[in-house]
């Protein structure tokens, strides 16, 4: 480690630059020295472990993850990284324990459950693995693609069907799933609108809209020539009743109040 690295921030900055630049060997060296110098800073060990995994030295990476997890037992990210590394090393018993640990400290439930079930499956307890994954999938709203993919992978071996995924909950509709795989997937056909689609939606044909303005107004008011008219013929055939007019003489002084 360079002598001018007087603070943890300087060490992290230098190691980050080496890692981004692709010099993993230098990054590993810097992080190893920083981990020995600042032993109470877990960030150095975590970054060191990540670089070690990138270099293919997963055994030492797992050792570092477990040492950090021992000092910080509630860190879900450390438990997840340790479980993933143990799985990569095919340390299935340890991986199962670490995935369970990750679940207990609040790691992302579907990812940790899938890792745990995969470890159990690989260890030969296939029925238990299937049931765990299925229960977690259903209890999680049938929306986890991680668990659904695992169930689809295991279903042919178990000899059973895969629970349907709720695509409306995933908010990630795409072509990975057939329409028959979800009971809640909308079966609406995409609408294709032509040039007169607005007229079609309104129930008016394009021909009607292209009619002259006076014709439109006439048809709207119902004053066209084809409207039904009232038959008045019956009234015309009836004979008119005779009327007599009685003349009444009004006295001239009727309105005289004097």
C-alpha cells in the first residue's frame, strides 16, 4: 500500500480506481493491506472478498465473508454473499445454513429462498425443496419470477404442474410467459384503429360525417323527408257537427255603474 494512503477513504479510492481499470491484482493487494491496517472497517474485507471472487479465489473470499458475518451478524448482504460463495464452492451444507441465515436477517426473500431451495434440492431432498419454494411463491403473491423459474425447472422431475404466475403483480409483462400460464393475465386483443376509428367508436360512419352540413342538421333534428307523418285522413272524412249561434242582446246600461 502506498505510503500516502493516510485515510480509509484514500485506500478505497485507490483500490476502486485499480478495479475499474481492470488491474484486479493491484486492487487485491491494496485491499488486503487496507484490511490489515484498518481491521474494524468491514468495507475493506467485503471489497477484498469481491475481488478475490473475480480472481477465482473463492475459498479465501468465503473466509473473509464469514469473518465479517461473525462480527456483524445482522448484515443481510454479507450473509447473501457468503451463501452465494458457498454455493459456488459446492459446500451445500454450509450454503444451506448461510441461506437460512440470510433469510432470518432480512435478505431479499425470493432470492434467498431460491438459493436455500436449490441447496436443499442439490442435497437430494427434492420434495422438501419443491414444497418450500411453492409455499414461498404462493405466499409472496405468486409474483416472484425467481421462484417461478425454479419451480418450472423442477416440475418435470417432480412430475407436477407449476403454479401460475400473476403477471399483473410483476409489472414486467413480456414474452417469457405464454398467455395460458396466468389466470389473471388480460386476454384483450390489441385494438387497431383505421383512419375513421373515432367515427367507429362514436357509432357514426365516415359516410355520415362526410355528408353536407345542412343534411347533418336535418337528420339530427329528425326533419328529413323519410320521417313518419301523422295520418289525418280520418278527421277529414268526419262530417262537421252543425253549430247554431245564439245572439244575445246586451243592455246598453249593463256596465253603467252611475
